[in-house]
C-alpha cells in the first residue's frame, strides 16, 4: 500500500492537472461560441454555391474546359485541414485517416497542402510530400487565406502538375459531433457532387434543359469556378475551426471529470492510510502501556 506522503503528492499532481484542463475547457468553450456562429452563418452560402455549381455542370452538356477534364497527371493534391495544437481527442487523427486509410492516396502519388501542423507532421512522418504549409490560416480563418490556397492548387492543376484536388476537413454538426469528410474539388464532375435536396421531386424538364452561358462558357467558368473552389476551402476552414474547439472542449471536459474521479479515489485512499496509521499508533501505545504495567 502506498504511503500517505505518496498519495498526497499524487493527489496534488492530479489537482494541478485538473485545474489546467478545466481552464482549457473554459477557453475552448469561449472560442467555440465565436467559431460556431461563424460556421452557422456561412454554411447556407457555401451549400448554395456547391449546389449551384453542381446544377451548372450537370446541365452544361459535353464541354471542353480545363476545370472539367481530368489531367494526364496521376498526382492527387489533398488540402488537409487539421489543428496546430493537440489535446483535442481524436480530432487530428481522424482527419489524417481520411488520407492514410484511403487506397487512392499513396505517398508516391499524393501531395499535401497542409493547414495545421498536426496533420502536416503526421503525414510527413508517413512519407507524404508536403507541398506547402498554410498552418497559420486555421488560427483565425479569413477568406484571403482560402483565396491564397485556391490560387496555388488551381495553378498546379491548370499546368498539369496535379490531376485531382481534394479537400479533407471536419464538418461541424454540433458541439458533441464532428464528422471528418473528404470532398473532391477538381475536376468537377456532376456525379461526384451530391445535393442535399435528394428528397425533392425533380422537374423532368430540368434533365433536358441545357445551361446557357453569357458571354461564353469558358469565360463564365473561368470566373465562377475559382470562386467556387475558394468558397469551399473557406467553408472547410470555418467548419474545421469550430470542430477543433468543440473537440477540445469535449476532451478537456472528459479529462476534468476523470481528474475529479481520481481525486475522490485518492482522498479515500489517503483517509484509509491515515486511519490505518492512527490505529497502528494507538495499538503500539496500548501495547507499550500493557508491558509497563
């Protein structure tokens, strides 16, 4: 049985850790409220942009455009959004698994555009090439960060250096639930885009009515597709930012609860050890008194 001194030291250590996790939970809770509002406000716009471009591509017929055709390159680019800090439960590992557990993304045919040092370092250790690091963007996501990332990957795609572009991030469903997701950005294929309105009855005329462009399809797509890509990247940044703080708040809440349970258990052990020590001292005093008499 551990001594009273050992139990006391252990209890003080756990109490100190519990205070830290409780403070981190409060900080994450405050950050989550702000990030949650940003995610909820921006989500309708990005969902509409996603469905609008899907409808355009589906009704455009057979068009020849770099954004709609698969490149000869077998390289795949993944914009992976993780966090710069740990202590968020399985948040970062779940995002990394989107790449490492998918047979399409082998280290020799995949380049990573990392947003977040945790995902970057984990994939680099497993042999993946990290083309660029935009880790500062996840601290406070702004649209210009998404524009910078989008411009870089679009340039590589048009030049034929990469053949497909994917976005790996975490969908913020609520404070408790965050869902890792992988979205294909380019080349745009209507079959890859799933509309949320699957239960809405479709007008038969919509299937045969082609999209009309003014002035020209190529000019229109050159203007629309980059905005579409940037919007999805920014949406991923905002959702991931909220998801990270939600995951960290839950992890710190669990850690605080565990610390409280350990303190309760150690207090019980300490009291038992103290009682045993007092009983032993009383026994020795009584035995000594009996011996004298």
